[in-house]
C-alpha cells in the first residue's frame, strides 16, 4: 500500500508505476503517483519486509542450486544476500547462514577439483 504525500492518492503498490527499481542495492523503490506524478517512495518498514521476503526466497534458492552443484550461481546469490543483510535486515541467523554456505562451497569445490 502506497500513499502520495501531495494529493493523498492511496492504493496498492502496483497502481504506482515504478520509476527506478532501487536507489542503492537494497534501498527504497521509487514509484510515481498515477494521479499527480509526484515521486513516492516505498515506506521503510514495507521495504524491509520486502527485503526479508526476498532473503527468504534466496536462501531456499541457494539450497536448490547447491543440490544441483551450481556453485557459481550460489556464490552470486550469497553475495546478494550479504548485501541485503548488511544494508537492510541485519539478521544474525542470515549472516551465519551465509558464512556456512561459503565454507560449504569452498569444501565442495576442493573435493570436486581433486577428482
Ligand atoms: Zn499524487
């Protein structure tokens, strides 16, 4: 749910066209009011909620890709997760998860390399 500060137009996020996906790696999405064209930012709490959802999906994806041994992909996702965690959600569990996954991949890759 978004609301325009200028004209008071309120509605679902989809009603507000996206101007800029993100200002920073996980900063607020920039939308535009469909009524008066004023810039409307996604609210901080909502943004954080979205980042948490995204982090959850990414951790599931990490496990999936890991089982397929797609380690290069996994590394990219871990990088993104660590960015989200550093500048938005600051979750202790998540940083542990990232650390564990990094060492898991390192081991898995050295085992593969020795064959
Ligand atoms: Zn407006």
